[in-house]
């Protein structure tokens, strides 16, 4: 009997040491900066030694998640915001849970309120878990739709290029070169920085360019043109 008690004590010590040495690691899929910040703080307070962050551009391949899975050690803990952020379907969820079962990895899902050790969320019932699993495909579809929309916005809406600051002489030479090479007056006007097209004719007349389209003799108004915007600035 004494021998049995001694063996039990040794076994308990081994288990305790194992849990002390395990690493807590978090995984974040960034879709909303506000909720991501709150989840990151939750993981930090929980004691995660490292928080892996996946950006929305990698929604399909999930390279950071794959690296995390390959580096999980026996007895580690993994914390996710929710399962729909981590896996791409029920098959991946089953594979993930099985991997963690084999390695003795504790799973914590913050928003799903699931803890495989049943300590953090003791009120979560089996019915709650089944509901989460059933809703997983819908949650993943919504996440993919959101990711695709963000990628489309990033692809189609770009910040305007910074205007190139050039001298008045460089600007005038560009106007002359574009006119001689057959560019339309609208294109020349767009890069000139002038308020009116009459200033383009003034520059062309100044450089002795033969006008062969549009107004053939320059500006119709003979009075002094209004001060141009950007005469000494941008094209």
C-alpha cells in the first residue's frame, strides 16, 4: 500500500512539473483592430508567452497557423479568439482537435467560451459546443466574404501619388514635349497645374510652337490672363 502511495505521489509530481513547463501561445487572425486588441490583451493577461498574428492577406493559406501547428509541443496550451478564425472547416477542426488530443494540448477559445480542461468556462454546456460546431461553416463563410472585400478595397483604392515638384522651366518643357508628341489638350492640362487651358496656349506661343489643333492662334482673350495656379510649383 505504501509503495502504491509513493508511486502516486511521483506520478502527481511528474504531471505537475509537466504543466508548469508547458507554454501558452495565442493565435490572432486580424479582421477588426478593436476586437483584435482586446483579444491580444486577454491572451497577454492569461500568460501567453507568444502571440502569433495572421494578417487578412493570408486568409487562404494561413502560413502562421501552419507553423504554429507544427511547433506545438506536448502539454502546451493554445489560445484562439474563436475556432472560425483558426480553421477553414469542420474537417480542419476535427484534425486540430485530434492533434491536440494526441499531444495533450489544452485548447482555449475566447469567444466560443471553450476550455478543454473545463476550468475557464465551466458554464459552457455540450449543447453550446454543438451549436458552435454547427455554426462554424456559416462563420467561416462570413469571414471569407469580409476578407475578400478588404482585399478588393486594398487592390482598387490606392492613395494618390505624391506630386512631383518641378521648376517652371521643367513644367513648360513638359507641356511643349507633350503637345509636339500629339498628346490631347486635356492630358496636358491635367498635368500642368494650370486653372485654365489658355495658359497652355501661352506657354506654347512663348516657345514658338506651331499650333495645329484646337485654337490655332492661342488664347482668344487678349487681356492679361489670370494668375496661374502652380506657376512655380507642380506639374
